[in-house]
């Protein structure tokens, strides 16, 4: 069981949150995490038990969550195997990151899914825009308010408690772990989001997330693979492409 380099950064922030402190002040440089406060609440069960038990439980739950999400989104048996053996998923499991939480939001009802996909805006922001348009079109302003008011209120509460913490996200693009193609992929991401809305096909918005973000880790591309489940050839191509930088880093 890998100790989990990201988990070693996330865990102290969760413990600081439990003590009533500011989790956004824990760590230095890029060894910080900036998740909305409900993320820390969801991670409490892994943080209040002996380290290796919690780490093993996190690994198991992450694996099950990834698999369940892929199945819910229509993965075939071989796609499930490839997805779980992708560099994005294996990297997330080994490092103890939380992209499994983010991708779970893709199969939830929008009012609840927003709490999950927006844990990492580099994955969930285009999905939130897609839900906003579809909700407005089908249910008008009343439906839009009912869907987005809970997450908006939660974010407002977090700003009141900890200040406007998303400002700390600026500068993450210089993180050496950044695997974003920004700004070169920006036009593609915008185009895919527009097509997604016009076709009312959420998978294209899911795919466009990492293309729009200045910072994207290797693990966030797990959402991109999930977005390609209905396009088997592109799914295989993406699986191969995601392994290339990992192999180059190991052997060069």
C-alpha cells in the first residue's frame, strides 16, 4: 500500500478542520489543498482512525467508487478493466487523491452532484454550466434556483468562515505536476462545451473540463475517460495517451 503523497497533504488539512482551524493555511507552497469545506467532512471517516487502516479504507472506497461510477455511466466489462487500469485512476489510488469523489457527482441529480463535481472546478465547471442551461430550459428560473441555491449557499458559508479561499488557486498552473494543455486546448474546450449544450449531451462537457483549466493533474483525466465510454475507439486512444507521459517520466 503506497503511503499516498497527496493523502499526506490532505490528511493534516482534514485534521485542522476537525479542530476548528483553517484548513487552507495548512502546508506550504504547493503542499496545500483548497477544497470546499464539505470535502473535509466527507473525508473524516478516513482521518479519525489509525493511519494505515484509514489509508487502506480510502484506497478500497476509492476503487469501489471509481468502478461504480464507470458502471453507472455505461462502461462495458472491458472498458471497466481499462478504466481501472488507466494511469489517471491508478495515480489517484496510489497518491490518495479524491477525484473519485468528484466523478461520483456525474451520476447524481444536479442539485446534489454540484457539491461533488465542484470540489475540483477543473473537472466540474463545464458540467455545472451544462446543468445550469438544461435546468433553465426545462424548469425556468424557479428550477434553476432550486438546483443551484444549496451549493451557492454552501460556498457563501465557506467564504464567510474562511475568506475568499479560491484566490489561492491562482498560480497553481506553475505546479510541476500540472498536465494541462492550457491555453492551447482552450478553444477546443469551449467548442465542446457549446456543442454539449446544443446537443444536450453532458459527456462532452465532462470531457472539456481539463481542457479549459490552467491547472489539471493527471488524476483529473479520469473524468475524460468516463466521458468517452460511449465512444470506444476514442476511449482506447485516450487510455494510451494518458500512459505516455507516465512512461516517459519513468524511463527518461
